[in-house]
């Protein structure tokens, strides 16, 4: 849990947070979209105020169960969310709250006493639903406690240099000229911001010099290792973060077919590809099974970045732990195996495939790959390499990726 900063609290900003929380928990809207809407409705807010709204909202979402338990009830009105926010600041170390009528009913000593008792229990301390705490402990064992703790930390902002436009040294220099400080991490592509800033307004972004992409996510395309001139299929492309990386690794040469079932996501990919100078990306909507079957035995590389629970990226989407249900994970597991079974024939003999998720659960990861390899569809495949990344391993998102090769007929 972050510590209290001495920023003066303003009613209009706290109200914006309370209204955002109401939308997230009572209107069941996604946190990132709510915050985006809130900031758009407060155009006069400076960068510090905008950061306050976004970061406070996300922090309260992270620890919502703990704060609700201290409050003694589940919030049902905007006034309850004011109380939740007051509890948040007191637990952060605020010496006192402003004497506003919205916080008159809060008793700091009682709140801190209640918190002390609740913090001894993991599911309150790390603020997680019972079923998800049980599931994580069952699947990750002794690693779950540390994993859960790291999933409540604020995520770093990491950029991936677009090598179709520039290199990391030049990008870092350009960003510095625009007041954005960063440090190189990992290989020769990634930069981590030293402080959170809106990089989407920079000239460097408009010029297509980078994409925002967590370091763990950047490892997926690297594991796939596409080369210029290959035919590559990204079968679950979405808005195309990994497809853009693949195109850069291909130096824009060859054929990269990006598939998805949702047209608006592919439309966003086309916009990003245009900005990033990625000429070899072709998008196709999966309107029927025929779209996939037409590609059978044609690809040198295949990426299956399948839909998953997203438990590895809870730091970025903390509301997911409140919206996710046990039945949804079982449905996702069925879909993941279905994709493996029906999309893997896209690969031609000698080709390589990466199965990837942003989940930390073995049941969505290595168990799925094992089931595939033991099935008739996977009989010609062999495992070459796998990476299992927990958030505590490197301090980035939790991810899983397995590199499989389709063997040539004897």
C-alpha cells in the first residue's frame, strides 16, 4: 500500500474519485474507461490533479475489500465512497482528514484499530475475494502470498522502441528533450519511465517511435522470433500490441496476418500500424471457421495470445479481481483449448508457435499446453521452451509463454 503524500486534498478532486468509484462498483463499468471519462470531464485539471484522480481511484479499487470491511458495509451510495476514500487516506498515514461534512462520521482511532485486526488475514490485507484467494493458493502454493502482494503494487510504465522508426538511444534522447526521463531495461528495446507521465501527447509518440508495452509482454514476440520474409499469423491480435512488435522484428518485410473476432480492435491496430510504419500487417476478421481454415498449413510462425483471466496484470486492471467469476475461468479454459486445437493447423511443418497468456494460473498455462500435446491435434508438436513469469520475478507483469514446433512428417 502506498504512503500518504502531503498533497492538499480538494473537495472537487475527491468528489471525482468518489463518482468514479460509484461507476466502477455500482454501475459495473471498467476502471480504465471510467477514469478516462472522468479526466475528459475535468479538462482544466493540471497533470498533478489528473494523477491524483487516477492513482487514488486505482488504489482504492485495489484495497476495496479491506476498506469495505473497515467501513462495515458494502457501499451503496456516493456518500459511502467518500467514507471509503477517507479510510484510504488514514491508512496511508494521513495525520488527519479535512473537517468536511462528508467525513464527519469517520473516527480515525476506530478505523486504525479495525484495520490492525483485519491486516492479519491475507484476504483482507491483500484485498482479494475468497474464491480467488483459494484458487491462487491451490494453484501456486507457497508462491501465492508473495505473488498476491506484488500484484497490488503500482505497475511501471514501460515503452517498447519501434525499430521501424528509431533506436532506443535516439528515443531516450527525444523523450528527454520533451521532459520525459527514462532508463533502459532488458535488451535493446525497453525503456522504463522514472516517473508516471502522459506520454501519448509527446512528439515521439505521434511520430510512432514507441508503443507502451510491459517488459514481460515484449518477451512474447521475441520468443516467437519471426524473421524478415516469413509468413506470420497473429491469431488473437486484438488491438495489436504484439503484432506491431512482430512487424518490427520482421523489419516490415514478409506477410503478417492479424486475426480477431472483433472488428473495432483490428481497426485500432490499423491506426497504430499506420502511425508506426508497419507496412506488412493485414487484418482479417474471424467471421466464421472458414477464415481460419483457409490459412491451414501456411504459416512459418503462429502466435496464440489467447483470452485469459488476466490475473498476471491485476496491477494494471485491479477491478478485474472484483468482476471475475469462477465460472468465467472455466469458460476461458475451454476457449483456450479450443483455440489451440483449431488454430494450430495454421502452422506448416517445421514452423513454430507461441501459446501465451497474461495469467499466472497453471490451469490456464502449462496445463493447457500439456493437454494439447497429449491430444491428436498436438501429436506432431514438441515443446522447445517455456517462460513462466510471476510479478515478483522481475517486477513486471505476470505472463506465461510456450514455444512449440510442428515437426515435419517422417
